[in-house]
């Protein structure tokens, strides 16, 4: 009989080192700079910056700083389900707001 | 009391992530309210955003991003049993969190000084959309601030536990989970920056 | 698996630690004791709210209006709703039977976070006490209705702030319970307890827990906004400051509609445990029921604006939400068909739990179908905010969740206390409950179609006859409920000892003694087959 419960032992045996996180931090700083820069160009750029760079930054924090990269699929699914739910709430709300 | 203490770090992390789900949805509700109102009052939000201090907002972003980095580095240090380094990293995080709050309070203070606070006589003279903008600004940054304070409290305990060896190379789940919380606070700020400070 | 002749461990009801008596209960981390703590507290709240409902019906006899003023009536329906919803049906089956049986059904010794579990109960009690305090402090009992609609909730002088904060704290308790249950199901299943070998009650609790963590925070933040609005005037919901009450309605129902599924899903799960046991037959369509729970949780979160059809939403939103509302009836119907399919050609053992389970199916069908009626836009305009709505949700919440709660209580009672109740007394209580229930709430459906608006203190003469019928029904109902609870209370105190497996059930809880020992299982069982294999059981013995 195959036993289905996962063993509580750590999934990741090889821990990441300092360097990777410092690199991610540098990227985050650069992206923040880009975001500020874009917002000074025009309103359209500001909105595009908001819609693209912000989720990218958040994604980097989730993926590296919060160790999602090193976790199994369950944690990724949990995060995706949450974001998906919020997105659907948002879309359905705008089915009212946007068609007034 | 029932003596069946078993250790399940994976389960503890899962529990923490599920708690973070509730936090994401909590702020998600506010982000939904924000977009509802911004859709309704685009010009007023634009104007309201121009009243905010971009320099302070961006500075605070850098402060928080860096504090996030030092937390994750503290975990690496604990994994490598480099306790002194871990303590240094965590102390840096705490210091940066405090700096964030100080900057924040200057910012709020300036707004109050200009009569820009909910229910103020000056705010009542502004167009409705701007009143809502500042209502949301104070609510969202305020609630975020509360989370920063809670996070600082939790991380102070972690500093203590690393110092006393309760958090150590073979047992650092508490630090990991506290770190997760702190990162989420950081992520929320990542969204607040463009929504308010860069809205203009 | 069925041998448990000698058990070294004492029952969980016996104090084994250093603390004794009440203190031992209040500091326990045992999931079974926490379940009973919830049950005792909730039964008390239920009886209080039932009493309030009883008084509200008396007011509609008009001769009692000298005793109850209109303002008091407003407070009564608010408090009745707040207590019933936040303190009884939302925690309901999940907190009591979920806590008690989820770990046992998956072969675990406890939940993943036992101390968090106890903390959740304290949050629950704190919320309950705050809710009660809100009645007597500040400007008096809230008069907004349980939905706290803005802008009235922002302006009324009654103590809405505290009541809303109480709901916030209760929400926190609900979220923590959800986190605990999800983690428990992922981490604590016994060896061989694969996902599709779990009893379906676990699937129901799992789906519920997901709604608890995905929807509750929305209402939490909404209620925080109401408080901030009342204290600081932030203006998000206040039209005078550019805010929008419709945004409040959206945010409130984004949680509060899924909350309906938080209430009903574990109820359906309990029914799914009861039916196979008394049909002596495996469940019909295991996977269909498991997935329909998840589907209800998913689709049920996307229908909230059907509470707002007359609020002036866009045509697009009206059509979308009407369509989604109809869709959510499908997984619910799948379950009903599966229950009936399970009974078909089963060897039915007619016992009190099955009687209440069948009552659940009957009343829930009326509740569900009247719900579909309201999902139709044109009909909704006619019956919006009438007694039809009140009748409908009492059919779902009381006829559904309430009856399932009673059925589950009867089913698991011998296991929880190791005592057996008088079946005759339970049968006797069923008649006034069933007759009174239908007089009261079907009366309300008719009143609603006639045009009687809800929450009115007075009514026009043409509604009087039906109001009398409904009020008389409420007397039968209350009588039956008192008989029901009295019977069970007597059984707890003086009932005869129950067998370990009085119903011939085959899920794991029936393999351990009644009442269960402290750590449930002497040795963690190894599961080799699905949950409802009656044939396998007979083959062994």
C-alpha cells in the first residue's frame, strides 16, 4: 500500500546562499527606479508601469524572498488560487462599475 | 496536555501561507475599493496623488525592500549557524522598520499640518473624489503601518530567540514564518507606492 | 481495525492532567473538548436567538405591540440575525462536528495546531461577548439589520461600532479555524488515507475552510471601514463625501453570500455521512459529491450581487450574476440526486438521524428552489425585501443547516458522550418541529408573494391571517425544539450507555470506543479502502 502522506522532512536539502538574494534585491531596486521614471513620463506610462512592474516586483519577492521557488507545488497553488480569486472578484465587480 | 507533540515544519509553513492568504485578501478588498473609486474619480485621484511626497514614498520603498533582504539573509545565516551575522541582519531589519515608521509619521504629520486628514474642515472643501482619495490613503497606509508595527514586534521576539538559541540551525521555522509575514508587508507596500505616490 | 476490546487510555471526558474541572476544559487543546465548548456556547446562543424570534412573531399579533416598541423591534431583528448567523450557523457544523470528527475521520490524534484551535474558541467567545455588550452600551442595541448597510449604519446613533467589531473578531475566529482544518487535512491523514478515501464530510469541511480563508477577510476589512467611517469619517461609503454605499453592498456580499455556503457545505457533508450508514450502502457518486463541494465553494463565491438586483447595478452585472446564481444550483442538485440515489435499493434502517436527514433534504429543496426563483431578475424585483426572502433563507439556513445540525447531533451523539437518547422522545419532538416549521416559514413565503415587506413593525389588515398562521407555527416550532434539546440534555446527564457502534457505521469514528479516548486511536489506523464499504465490513466479521 502506498502511503500518501508526505514526510515532514524538509523538502529542500540544499539551501540557497546570500548571493542570490542580494541579486534579487538589486533587481528590485532597479525596477523601483524604472517605475518612478515611467511615472514621470506620462500618465499612460505610469499606469503601464503600475500594471506590469509592480506585479513583477511582488512576484520576485514571493518567488525568492518568500522561498516559493524552493517549495513544492502546493504553496504555489495556494498563492495562485488566492490571486485568481481576487482577480475574479475584481472582474465581477467591474461588470457592474464599468457598464453603468 | 495530550503529550503528542510532533514536529511538522512543512505544516507550520503551510499554516503561515494560509494566514498570508487571509492577509492578501484583506488588503485585496481595499485594493478593490481603491480601483472602484479611482475608476469613478480619475482626475481627483490624479490631483490627490500630486499632493503626496514622492521622495518620501520612494525612500520608504527602498527602506522596506532592504529590510526584506536582511530578513532573508538572516535565515541564510541561521541555516549556516552564523549566529552573529544573523543577529546583525535581524537588527538591521528592525532598524529599517523603525526608520520606515519615522518617515511615515513625518509624512502623516505634514498632511495633518496642511489640514489634510479625514473629517478636516479643509478636506470638506475639496471635491468628493479627493476626500475619498485621502480617506483611502490614510486607511491603507495606516493599516499597513499597523502591520509594520506587528511585524517589528514579531521580529524582535525572533531576535531574542536567535540570541538565546531557541532559533538555530536545526530549528528555524519560527524565523522563517516571521520572515514570510515581513515580506508580505513589503509586497503590500510595493503596491501602495504606485497606487498613491505615483498616481499623479 | 475493528478490535478495540481493551483500551488503556481513559475517555476524553475524564480529566487526566493536573488541572481539574472547568479549568481543565478552559485550557484544553483537545479537539473533542474544544468542539463541546463550541457546542455548549452555541446552543445557548441558539436558544437566546430563538427566544428573540419567538417574541418577534408575537409582535406581529399586534396585541403585543404595547410591550415592544418599533425601535425595540428593529433591535430584535438585528440581534436575532447577528446571533443566529455569526454565532450559530456560520461556526455551526464546522466548529462543532468539524472539530470533533475531522481528525477522527482522517485517522489523526488532533488537528495540526491544537493551541490555535483553542485560541479560535476564545476569539469566538470574545466576539460573542462583545456582541452582547453592544446591546447594552453606547447608544443601545444596533438597529440596522444584520447586514449593517451603509449609509444608515454610518449615521445611526445605536452601538453599531461595537457590534461590527464583534463580527470582525468572530470572522478572525472563523479564519483561524479554516487555516487549521486545511492544514490538518493536508498533513494529518493516516497512512493510506488518500484524498479519495476520505469520508465526504472531510471534503465538505475542506471546501468550507477555503471559503473561510478566501472570503472572510473581505468582510473583515469592510467592517473595519465602517468603524473607521464612524470614528474618523474617511468617506469611502458616505455619499456626502464622494463615497458609495453600493461599494459597501458589493464588499459585504462578496463575503456574506459565500458565508451562506460556509453554513450549508458542512451540513451537506454531515448528511452525506448519515445517508450511507442508514441505507447500509456505499455512497452513490463519491467523486461527484466531493467535486460538487468544491464547485459550490467556487461558483458560490461568484454570485454575491444577486442580493443587489434592485440596487441599480449595470445590466451587464445583472445578467451575469443571474446566470451564475442559476449555475450554482447545479452542484447542489448533484448532491440531492446522489443522496436519493444512495437510498435507492438500500436496506434502510429508519432511525432518528435519518429522519432529520430526510427532513433536511425536503426543506433544503424548498429553500434551494425558492432561491432559484429569486435568481430570475423579473421575479426578484417583485419579491425583493419581502417576507419571501425571509421565508427562503430560513428554509435554507434553518431547514437546511439547522436540520442537518440536528441530524448530525443525533447521529454522533452516542459517540460524543457515550450515551444514548430516547428515540421515542426525539420522534415525538419531530412532529411539532416539522409542522411548526412549515406553518411559520411557508406562511412567510406566501406573505412575501402577497407583498408583505420584511422588517416592518406593523402590517396591513390583509396580511393578518397569514401572520397569525405563522405565529402559531412558531409556537409549535419552539415547543418541538425545547422537547428536542430537553431530550438530549436528559440523555447527557442520565442516558443509558451507548454502544461503540450503535448505527453500524463503517467510517473510522465507529472503530473506536464511545466516548473516544484522549488521543482517539491507540495506534494510528492504516487505511486500505474507501470510506463507505459496507460489503468489506460484512466480509470481515
